[in-house]
C-alpha cells in the first residue's frame, strides 16, 4: 500500500510500449513464444521482437480472422502465440474465431490489444472500442487483463506467458503517467490495493487508475478517506479483495474506460449483488460511441474525468 | 499398409457406421460424410503416419489432420474409432448427452484424434497453417492435412488463409476441398458460385491437384502425388470431386441429405446397399 501523497509520477510512457518491451524480453527468455501481427507492428511496438526473432514473427497482413486461427494452430506444437492488433480488431471483428478456435478449444493464445477505449483519440469511434471487456469476459476459459501503466503492462505481458490458457490483454495508445515499478509483483487475479480508507472504495482498471488516484487525493483533501483498488484482472476477478474493502467502506465507485454495460462495473456489481449488496456508482461511458478528439478531452466529455470520480464517490457515500 | 481392396471394405463399413449413427439420434449430416468416406479411409488407413494409442494435442513427430467442415463429424468419428483412437462401441453415443462425440467435433471432451473445435465454418485452414508453421519451427518433417467443404469456401476467412499459406511458405500442408457442389440451400453453383475453383487456388499460389474422391485408388495415388510436392515452397490443395451421399443410391444426386437422418425404412434400404464387411459396432 502507498501513501497517496507519495504518488507523484514524473515520467510518462504509453502502455503499448510496456507490452513491446516485455514481448522482446520474452523472445529472449522463451523460445516457444511466437508473435503475430495484422499490419500494426509499429503501433503495437512489436518491431523489436520482429527484428530480433524473424523466424518466430508472423506478419499476417490486414486479415485478423486468419491471424487468430493461425495463432490457435501454432499452439498445436507447443508454441505460445501473442497476437497484436487494435482492441477493436482483436475482439469484435474476430469474435467467433476467438470463441471457437481459442476459448472453446482452450488454446494457449495471448490476444494482445492496443488502442483500447476513448484514449485512442483522433481516429474516432470506428476504432475506439468500448465493448471489448464485456465481449471477452463473456467467453468461458478467457482471462481478461487491463493494466494501468507502462510497468504494469510490461509485468502483465511477462506474467501471462506462465498462465496456461487464453488471455485477453488490453492496453492503450497515449503516453500516461507511470506510477508502478518494474519490480512490483504482478499476480493474475490479485487486486493491487493502492490506498487504505474508510469512507468509499474506488475500484479502477486501465488508464482510469491514475484518475482514481487523483480523485482519491482530492477527496482526502476534502476529508474523505478512500480505499483505492486496482483491479487489473477483470476475469477471474479478485472477489476477496472487493468484499474485504466494501464490507469496511459500505459503498463503491467503479471507473473504467469502457461502456457501462458489460465491463468492470458489471463484474464488480455481480460480486456485490451476490454477496454484499452495496450502493454502487459507475464511472463509465454511458452506452454511446466515442468521437475524434484529444484523449484527455474525450475522457472529460464522456464523463470519465477525475471530477466525475469525485462526484460519484460523494454520491455513493450519500447513498449509504 | 492396407491394400486398396481392404481400404474399400473399410470405407464400406464406415459408411454403415455413419448411417447407423445419424439414424440412432435422428440428426446429423450423412450426405457429406458418405461422400468423404473414401478420403478418410485412405488418409487414416494408408497415408498418414500416427500412433492412435499415443495421441497428444501437440502431435509432434507425426502427421496431423484438421476437419474444418465439422458437420461431417460422423465420418471422422467412425474413421477414428475404426483406426483405434477409441472403441467402436463409443460410436453409439454420438450426439447423445454426456458423449465425447459431440454434434460437431470439440477438444472440450478430450476425444483422442481431435485437436480443434470446428463447426462454425471457415476457420480450419487458418488453424492448419498455424500448425504447419509450428511443425517447421520444431523441425518436425511431418505433414498437416485438412479438409474443407466447398460451400465453406464462401466464408471470407478461407481466402485470407489461402493468401497467407503460400506467402508464409507453408509447404508441409495438404488441404483438400470436398467439391460435391451441394450445400444446405441447394447446388453451390446456384447458391454462390465458386467460379473456376482450380484457377482461384492456382492464382493464390497453391500447387493445385484434382481427383475423384470416390475412387480409392485415385485418392491414394493423388495423395501420394500431393505428398511429393511437399517441401517445395508451396502449399498443396486437392480439389476432390465427390458425390454427396455416395454409396446409397437414393441419397445421391441431391442436396437433400446434407443434414437429414434416414428413418427406419430408409436406413434398412441404405444398409442393403452396403455390405457389412468388418462388423457393425
């Protein structure tokens, strides 16, 4: 656990670069790791792996369905394929391929998806998928991970190589504050408790973790103390950490760069409604598509700003 | 290695198995299964190198096979059982609850012989390419075989895969197309024509062969020729002309038996045309 006031990141890097760096490291460490990319090698930061291990890198062209099928086939023979494309083309475009050839067939494929959510920015709604967490967590056998910064993405990329089964790893495009460290352990399915408080639990995933930390600092200055939990693994979700925190604070806010339907908020709501019904406020995109714009401007416009988390926390506290 | 006559007798028995399996549950896909019985028998009875008693998911150091058009599972299950992957008695569980012999093949039930779920069409060629590339990375000189329906080629993913295999030099892959020109809604040429199928595959960069899939000696010879093309930089495709319902007169010449099981009377009539050679399950 950390003192919120001690979290003052000075450096920023994109989470996709954390993925690229870890993939290159896996290339050196594990000869069974192979990578496939559908014409977005630079965007996914897969070029270091591609240049260093050309025999184990497969450029598939703009043909994502074939890429997913090839990845499933490469597991037969003991390979661990990492596929790379944007989150939209990693999920919705190839849902049935993932469903049959990876999830149902229990193939050890790591579906690595960049440019998720609104923070993809200027390319607009065609590319800003806000439904991917929901799509992937509905699939039996699928593990779903959405890391929060460069080093957490780096560590998650390494960790999923030791997870025997399909994984959806979701990360993003923009440079984002770095507040985890290279040596911070990453355990799949285990929440990271960032701060301890008694008034409200704020549960966040992905880029929204940084906003949750800032909101908790502001709330602290206003006299509210917050439990801040980073749920990086949305499936399997850390029920114990959620229930321990919420049984103390008695109210919860979830924050995610995703549609309010099907994502982190719903995953948490399912845990709570079954075990500990609790006032719960969502900070999420309100069932709409995004648009072109600068990442932080989009987060603000679509109700995902720091101030939105603060307001949601106060509302949740009032509902206790 | 079995001789051609033995293989013909085996394929007749497999045809009986198919008919009895789908009849027992009044569901399943007999037409394409009957049409491909000779191909499966040749593949598992003579061509492929494998050990049915030591089945592994990885299939290292043996030939492996993927069925992309998973609805013809009856012919695959009967073939696997008749070649020792599991007991022939298990064929009577086909499509019943708690069975490993699901309507469409799956890995979820740990059935020996099956390495990938199939049924949703168009996915198997991509998978076969991936497995072929894994064999190359493993310096495993064995061959990957796959089977695809002709109607299935209407799925766009097939052509993504058709483009990828020559580009990636998957020359340890022999894909076969079951070209019976029948699909659920009618003749393939009417539903959505494949045009000049041989020219299409050649244009995509495949070594393209054609064969009569209902003549055992031709199937054996062509698979042998296909094998001789492996390792020469290009994947191999065989356009296999078959007759849907082959071996049962009233099931041939129509698409009607794609996914319909015979009733008691039709079963008896069909079995009369197929001599019990090895013994029914």
